[in-house]
C-alpha cells in the first residue's frame, strides 16, 4: 500500500525538533515559523510538555473517555480561567472539524433549527462549510439544500442584515473565524462581530466563534474574537490546544443545558489528550505567552510595514499574512530552500506566519533579514 497523494510534500525529513528549530536527516537546521498550521503553540518538545506526557504514559497510558478522568475537570477549570470564561462548559473531542461539527449540532438542538450562516473564504473543517459556491458577493446561495448552509461575503453587514431579514426565524447559527486562516488572513471587523452578536440575540440564533486556528492565545488574547468585546455562545478550538497531540473542544455558554447523549466522541478527553492540553495551558500561563505573542507580533507587523515590496500586511499577534505581488511567487519556496525557514501560504501570494507563541525577537529578525534578501534581488 502507498500513501494517498493529496499533499504536496517537500523532500525534507525532519528528525529532531526543539523550541522553534527543527533539523532534517542531513543535519540541516531550520527555523519553523508555521508550526504545522498553528499546531505548535509552546514550541517543539517543550520540557514541561514532554514531562507531562511521559508521566501520563507511565501511569495509565491512553485509556478511553468512558470513565471519570479528574484531568478533564482540571483542564476545564484551567481553560475557563485563562480564557476568562469560568462559567462556560467544556466538551472535549479530537480535532477542529469535530469541534465545529459538535458546535453546529449543539446549536441545532438548542433552537430546533437547521440553517447555518457562514462566510466566503471560510474553512471550518466540514465539507459543506469548506468553500463558497458563488463568486458573486451579492448572491446569497446555499452550498447545497440538504445542509442549509448560506455563505455571505465576509465583513458585509448589509448582507448579514438581509440574510436575517429573510431567514431570521430559520437560522440556527452563525459560524465565523475571528481571523480567516485558509481564506487569506482576513480579520473580522469589530462592528461586524458586534452585528452578529446583536442579530443572534434578536433572533435567538447561536453565535459560534471558530477559534481552531486563530484562538488559544495566538492573537495576544485568548480568542481572536475577544478584541471586539463580545462573547460568543460557543467557541471551537483545537490545533494549538495540544501542541501537536490530537485534541479539540468546544467552550459552551451556561445558557446551554446538557442532557445525556446530546453529544458524543470516541477519543475525546482521553488521559493523554488532557495531559497535553494541561501542559500547554500551564506553559502559556507560566511563560506569559499571550503577551509575548502580542509583542513579537506587533514588532513583526511594524517591521514588515516598512518593506515597500509588500502589498499588504494582515492579521494580529502571531497570525500574520504577508501579501506579495505575482513577481514574488517563489519567495515562500526560496525562504525554505535558501534560508531554511518554514512558512505557510494562503493563496494567492500570501505568506502565512503561524509560529509558536514563544518565538523571540532573534527569530523574528532572522525571518525579516531573509525576506528582505529575497525581495531585494
């Protein structure tokens, strides 16, 4: 059997990693500023993280989620406190896709409706919520009738108002990323997030804040949506939650009352997942990583804005999109193979930075110097 070839892979075999540095099988050293789509939040093989997982493996290993696990309770308390949502409830699962699936299901159970509002450029891990079917921002068209998903233009308050005027009593939920990742690092405006909150309140729809990529301290606040000063009904999370270990969850407003059998998961909340997630929160708190993300992110954005060849800088904290013109289409590749710096991309021509939250100014300067070298050729 061979692998199903759906990922374009670089011919680089990583054999060792520490902090924001990785080494290949030939001993070459690389700076990792992507962290596997924002997965590495506290750095590779952080000693506290490794110790936590090792201790857990030596106790009872993995085990299932069908018994009482005290770490689940401890995780819920720590997460509630660090995210400033102590009265919310936690449901644990395995991934961002599963988190969003359960968020949408919970919303539908709550108001007995099925219609979902999403936005162009979004990706929420579900096939029906992956891309918009229309290129015309004026058209409100569902991806398919069975899923009842309507895609609206991002940050368009008028289109949002019109959708609620047309379908208000049918709308179960609105799901939105605080900053779109795959869509090109586009940030939702404060007024747009406030409008979503207002309309959801008026029509008893559920506001779902997809924080899978843009959450967990990446922007300098726990959730990217926090800067707007609004509270969502449900926050979905994964990626950086486990620093590489598969874990996801949804943080649920106290207005939702659980009942047995309402949601389910096979591996969610297992011992190892909880140990990984607890280690991440402990390091984030002990090392003040949200503040670091804000400070280094501000520094990077300030310096990037001084580079004339860059068309636009988007994002917040350590979720940054660098838009370049067509002539610089090879810059991401050159950064990797000439300067040994891993970055990501969000087409067209957008370099995506999603580094660990504990990167330092030296890492930032190394990247800036390499980028200037390539843009000044």
